[in-house]
C-alpha cells in the first residue's frame, strides 16, 4: 500500500516541475526590472538555486492540498530565501543591521498581519518592485490556508531561527563564533543528541515551514502538530542542510566558506553522523499522518543530493552509499541521475 501511495505521489510531484519553472520565469522577468546590482543577484539566485524550489515543491503534493496555492507560496518564500542569501553573501556588505532588516521580509512573508516596511533601509542598494512582490505573493496564499493560525506559532519560531542563522553566518569575521554561541544558548536541548553544528544546520532549512503550509489544510490536533514540528526540527531540517553542505565540502574549503560538516572530524565522521540523523528521522515520521509522504521526502533528499556529480568528484560515493539503505532511495537515485542528464534537474 505504501509503495503504491509513494509511486502516485512521485508521479504527481514530477508533474510539478514545469509549473515551478513557469513561476520562476515570472520572477525572472520581474527581476529584470531591478537596478543592475540587485538584478544580477536576483537572477543568479534563481538560475543557480532553482533546485531549492523544485525540491520544496514536493510539499505541494501532500495529500488533499491545493496544488496551485502551495506552489505559489513555496516558490515565493524560497525565492526570497535564495535572493537574500545572495545579497548577504555576494555584495561586499558586512552589516548586521542591514542583514536583519532584509530578513524581515522573510518573516513578514509568513505573517499577513505584519505591516510592510523598507527592507533595504540599511542596505546600500534598494528597489521597490521585487522583494515586496514576493512577500505579498506568499501572504496571499497563506490567507487561503484554512488552519494557518494553528501553525503560525510554530512557523514563526522556525522563521526566527532561520533568520537569525542567516544574519550571523554571513557576518565576518565574528559570524562563526557568534553563531556557535547563539546555538548553544538558544537551540541546544540536552535531551536531543545532536552536536552544535547539527543544531545550526537544523535552523537553516525551510522544510518545516513548507510542511506546516501543507498541514494548514488539515485540522490536525495539537498533539499531531507537536509531533510534526519535533520531527522536522531539529531532525529532518538538520538532515537536509547537512546533506547540502556535505556535497559542497570541496567547494567551500576552496573558497573559505562556512560549512557545518567541517565541524565533524572528517568526511567519514560527517557521513556517520548524517546516517544516525537519517535513521532518527525515519523513526520520527513513522507516527505522523501520511507517514509515507514524509518517508518519500527523506528518500528524495538522500537521492537528490546523492545524484550530485560533486559527490563523485570528491570520492565520497562509497561513504554516501551507506545512506541508501532500501529500494526506494536507490530507485530515486537512478531517477535523479537521469533527470540531471536530461536537464530536468540542474
């Protein structure tokens, strides 16, 4: 039964790729109206990070949710995330106040009652057509999610973690030390066996927010909402970002960039920790409604990152293959490699 359900969801998910790309084309056209410095970063964030929206789109096929509303919300929020990442990382700006103000847009996209402000007020470049449009688009979809109010406290908490992480990680040279201090003070729960860098990774994912979007079309009791939150934060979100950083180890080392897997002893220690987190994720999702959906997310994450050519170039394929512990992720790995070959995935 679960295999049939996963197969149906997978076919439906693959059908969203064209819809996601259509939405990204809309945002690219709007980005074309930006001043040249901001235009360059907006277009680069879409072109280089489209797979973030393609991956997030899996939550649009969660059972009994409206596809169009979910895709509009996911693409808008993820595009904000990727654009802000470029503005904080690639523009020779190193200003905490500017980064905080920019990231208010991410928080406001998730809060339709918040007044819009000038998100560029402390930033050396500004525009008035793009970022606010992304915020408003996300808010318009949220207004159509019938039980969003029940998830708003959880979403606000995840968003606050995400924004604080993004601000601190881009500051130089104090960012990494301040980030570790913040994680130790604000996030670490002694009953949860994660290292500080694994908690930090958990703060950097948007998957829990997307999951809450999907759940906002269901009237789940508070106990289920709590279990869902606890499965995603820290576990699934930590897995997501650690996989993302693991494949970028060589690249980040060459550029001197922050990488949470560098705080593991070596790549073997990193993959061992990721494997442990992955196993806990599987146990966590087993008790959630539509557990087959969340298991498909886990299988898809390991397959998508496992198909990246950067793994082979670094000689990490044998180590990484230990994560592919059942038929479904191995099948999805082959599918993802094919999609990369034909250009469906970057």
